[in-house]
């Protein structure tokens, strides 16, 4: 791939990664489907299911840029969360909102970390192909729509359920305080849903938001919790793949990696800025419709030719 990954491919894949990682539409699914639908050289250069695929190392390496965009956008929250973890360990307590939120994120991240280490290679090589990705993308849409329908039966956690001012020097928002009051077991269930994103076409942010809605969170809080949960997972996945980019797989594509990373950072920052405002008043339904249409349309196109 090092001889064939063009700057145009790197730019498009980088921008696509940043947007689709945070929009509930599956970044891995799109990274598999777009090259297959474009065809030609793109389908040969950008094959995520190939053994020891350098393309996979490239797109997962872009996760670092995406995670950095999330860290920049939520920098106040993460300062408060880290401070909460430090004070919790120092004083052996879990009483303040930032302390509870810190431990909830840690506990909710462990299941997906274990699943990723155990199953990532198996799922990628077995299911990381265009047809399965199209099927799972349609399923992702059905999950999002189902969560919206079933949410009507859930009791939504509102501001009145989470009284109290923000803590940690005012760095936590009211939404963070509400999220911190979720029972730990419920937070772990929401975080564990991220493991489903190992299936290409299933969105990490989408399934965690769906799980959050079904556990009583508002759209705004479910989206925020999803982004906070995703940050350490995305960052860890990218850091694990970075060494591969400095080996034979990354030979000759340093410029492409840099361009793709910049595109991923910018698009991810713009995406999270848009989505945090969008979910203040709107729902997952448009994304559900898109995923079903795009998944079934891709499936028809791929199987008909």
C-alpha cells in the first residue's frame, strides 16, 4: 500500500474518519464500503480485511487525531475528571461528581477494551468485507430507530433528578453532573455497548447513545456520555497501531498519514461541535434512516454487479 496510498485517498479517508467516528453511522463501516463502492484502485489500495493490512493501521492511526479533537473540545471536562480521579485515590473516596464520573468512565471502558483485544482481529478478517459491512450498517440504523421508539417507555433523567452545582472549580457542566449520578452498573452497561462497534457497520457512538437513551438519559446527555466514553477507547486504539506506521507498513506514507491526521482532527472537532448542539433538541431518527438506506443500497449495489 505504501506505493499506492495517494494524498487524495488519505485526505478523503481522514476527513471521513473524523466525521463518521462521531456521527452514529460507523467509521469502520464507511471505511470499508466507500472504497468498495468507488471501485478501481481505491478498492485495491484501501482493503481493511487484507492480512496485516497497512490500510487498517492507517485508519486506526487516525483515531489518535480524532481522540485529540475530543480532548480539545472537552478539555475542561477532562481536567475535572482527571482531578477527580486523583482526589479519589488520594482521599480514598468517591463522593464528588467528578470523582464518580472518573470511576464510571474507567469501569465502563474495561469491557470494550477486553473485547477489542480479544476479538478485533477475528471480526476484522472475518467480517471486514463490503457485504457484511453493508448488512451491519442497515442493522445499525434499525438499532438507532428501535432505541428512539423504545425510549418512550424509559424514565428520562432530567436536571431535576440531578440537583447541585458543578464541581471541580466549575469545570464540570450540569450535564456532567447528571451523568455522574447514573448508577455505576447502568454506566457500565452503556459503556459495554461500545463492544458492538467491533462489527463493521455498527457505530460506537450510535450504540452507546442508544443504550443511554434506553437507560433514561436525554439525547444531550447520552451524546455527551458517548463522547466521553469514546475518547480513551479511540485514543488507545490509535496508540496501539502507531508503532505499525513506523514499521514496514508505514514506509513511504508519512506525508499521507500527516495529511489524513490533520483532516481527521478538523472534521472530528467540527463534528462534535455540531452534534453536541444538534442533540439538545433533535433525535437519532435521521441517522437511523440514513444507515438503513445506505446499508441496503450498498448491499444491492454490491450483490447486483
